[in-house]
C-alpha cells in the first residue's frame, strides 16, 4: 500500500467514526422521542459496524471516487 492510499484510508476512517458517533447520538435521542424498540439501537450499531469495512475497502480499491473533472 502506498502512502497516498494510507492517507486516504485513514481520512475515510476518521470521517466514518466521527459521523457514526454523531448518528448514534442522534439515534439514541430519536429512539427515546419516537419510543422505538430496543432492537433499533442494536440494528443501527450492527449496520454501522458492518459498514466500516465496506467504506475502508472502497477507499482503498476505488481512489478516484469523489474526484471530479476529466482527463486531459
């Protein structure tokens, strides 16, 4: 893995963890307000956990995602 891929994966990891933390905080509040079942919190955390390897794999495998503009 080259340095550019390492930085890209690290930046995706940091952004994903911060976004997941905000989503969990908001979901905890929303679950109380909407009286959602306890399974909601569990499924959300499982989804976030399973999404992390997918996001890291995409950051490693597809470095051009998010780059705009053409060749030339």
